[in-house]
C-alpha cells in the first residue's frame, strides 16, 4: 500500500506508573509522589505532577529528589501491578485494532490504514480512548498521522502539561 495513505495512531498512557498507584490508593491523588528505588543509590523512575513542581524528574537520584521535595511519598513501584494494567489496555486494543505494536509498557502504535472505509479514524480513535478510560480508569493521549514518528511527537505535544493545566495524576516519561 502507498505509504502516504497509511494512518498510524500513537497511544500513550498518561503518567502511567503514578496513575496506576493513584487508582489503587485514592489517598495519593493530588499528592507529590515519587516512584523508584528508595536506597541511597536509588533513581527516580516516575514523579507525579505535584512532585515535578519541586523539580523532581525521572532518572534523577532519589537522594536529590528527597531534598527537593521532602514531603513526597516515595513508593518502590510494582512492576507486576503496572504489567497487569498494561495488559488490560493491550487486550482492549488487540480486540479492536487491525494491527498494533506495543512499543513499551505504556505506549502503542496502531495501524488504522484502511479503517476509514468503515468508520472515520478520528471517531474510531476517540471511541477506543473512551473505552480504555472507562474500563481501566487510566488516562491517555493519542495522535494520528501517516508515520509513527510524527504521531509519537504529536501525542507528546497533547500531554496535559503542554496546556499548562495540572492533570489529576502526574506526568513524565516512564520507560
Ligand atoms: Mg506515558
């Protein structure tokens, strides 16, 4: 098929590790949250939006994160739990998408090429998002274009922080 006619959707779960933690403990909602190794040599895997206000970032030494935001709740992270939620989302996508690729625990590429014959790609994408949000409680961003790279860049652009508003969960790249 002609490359120009492809429709590639990039779907990115928003603030994935933090969102899963908040889903499992509502008391964490709206609080500075840092996920990662708590030992002296530990590194931040994810920081909630609230923690990021203090300058905490992924890949930063945990010791520095604690200095920047002493009141942050530090969680060691639970890959089993994150994998469970990631698999839930994968199942929803696999049921509906003609072709998809799981790029990481919280990121997917979907090839929607040819779907326009049946339903508009935007409408389809928006319905998929609604379905994922309703069934898992997780939020996500997505974008469509003719190639993966542009779709990925575009979905990064529409992250909540790009609009300057505080999302309920947190933000950052958690890979
Ligand atoms: Mg993400």
